[in-house]
C-alpha cells in the first residue's frame, strides 16, 4: 500500500478516535491483561451508539460496572466495513451488510450473563428491533500491537435492513459522535402510542432526498440469521 494511503488511514483513525469521546487514560499494559482475562471469563460486546460513554444509554453500562457485571476493555474498530447509519430520532443502526459503509469505531466491554440479558432487553432482541451477532474487531491503542478479537454487536434486524440501507446509504458513518445526537430524541420523549418498529416504518416510508440508485446490498438469507 502506498505511504500516502497508509497516512490517510491513520489520519482517519485518529480523527474518529477523537470524536468518540474524551476518554480517561488507561494503562496499555492493563488493557492487554484485561482483554486477555475478559475474553476468557466474559462475553465481549462492541457498542457503537448511545451505550458509549457520554451518550444517552450509557447509564446501563455504568450500572453494570458498579455491580461488577461489566468492565471496559478498550476502543475497537470493526475489521469489516459495515454501514453505520441514523434512523428515526437519530437512533444509530449498524447494518449487517459487510463490505459496505465504513470501518466502525466504538467501545468494547466485557460483560457477564446478567449484563448480556440487560443489554438484550434494551436493544429489543425479542421484539425484532436489533439482532445480536458476532463481529471481528481490532482493539486499538495496545502497547506493542493491535489485537483482533471476536465480539458481539447489535445489528439492525433483518426485517428492515434492506429498506434502511436504501434510505440512509448516502450518510454512512465511521463513528456515532456528539454531532449525530443533536436531534436525538430519548425514548421517554417519543410518541408513546407508537412502537419502535412503527417509528422505523414511518421513517422508512418518508420520501428520500437522494434519488440516485444505490449499490445493491447482498441478499439477506437464512444464513444471516
């Protein structure tokens, strides 16, 4: 790879890291030990949206950390490219269309079975809101080398992924930052008579401002479930 492309990649990575949030310092050695220990004892979860530090749903992670059910591992970046887009009320969605979109940045936590259950409830995995899937991550800012890990992440459900891609394809993100939350509406402030899926359907039914045809996403089959 030419040097200028490598430098551009590093610059994009550093910019995304700064946009995630102002993180407190962590020892690189401690991160390495934590990553190895957590991978053995707990489930790794990659959070890319409102569960991150400084965002609206981070209260859940704070609660899990306080109870000893979760611990911070580090900043991660997806090995594959995925579309990270905003839907209704600026809610972030990670679409399971690898090869499209960007390498996505987020935070990695190690959580136990109780915390995983709480995460599943928040993300509505039994209601068709999100689907928890495996994702390969590159854990950044380690001492000597970056570490590639297998983690879990919450992707948009199959039922609306193709339509969400068609609707939001021109606005793929590499990180969900404070800028994207300017028009974010918390759950308690949304119309209570509509379900989350109804909010999604209304959003998808609105006319797009980008009439040009997108690249066709891969067909979502049972193999994606």
